[in-house]
C-alpha cells in the first residue's frame, strides 16, 4: 500500500508569535489580486490595496507593509482580508516572501517591517546585513 502524503497549507495566524493587546496589530485590508496564503508578506500599492511583496517592482509593491493573517483569493477581483501591519512578532519560518530575494532585498524587507514594529524571529539574516537601526548582522561562530 502506498502511503498518502498530504501537504497542509499555512493556517490562519499560524505565523504569529505575539501581537499587541486587542486588535492594534491588525488592520482590515483589501487584497487586489492573486491567491495568497496566510503569512504572505504584503505591500501596499498607490491605490491603498495590498498585493504580495515584490522586491523587483516599482509601483509600491517593493516596499513590505505587513503580513497576511489568513488566506485570500482575489482571483476574481479585490477581496477583504486582515493583515498584521504593526507591533507583532512573527515566526520567520512560517511566512512567505518572494523567491530568489537577494541579501539586500531581504534586508530592505526586514528593515521596513521592523520600522512598523513587525519583528521576524527564527530567520537567519546574512552576515554583514545592515538593519534598520544601523546595527550590522554579525557572523555566527
């Protein structure tokens, strides 16, 4: 008998380690397009809607602005969703960001999220990377 293998999608809020009291960390948002999993790093476009963060874009999608709380399917048009946009800690291994990001792009994403108080935990940042506060990631022994 061949075993059945099942890959479960990210669960709503699975990436959250801690957040501010009440719902201060979260905002109701509009996802403009795409099928996005819970934990996707988001960017806000000029019209105020959110899309998946894309560090190579030049329309606002290159600036990380939050993390999607639950899945969103905007295939047929914009949909309401919830995102963490400030003051929270997230499990960096449970979030989704653009594939093939360079060290500089990863640093920029992390710095922008940190400015909003969104802290990635459990992520190995490249040595030499300069963070938002000016500190440099040190090489691990």
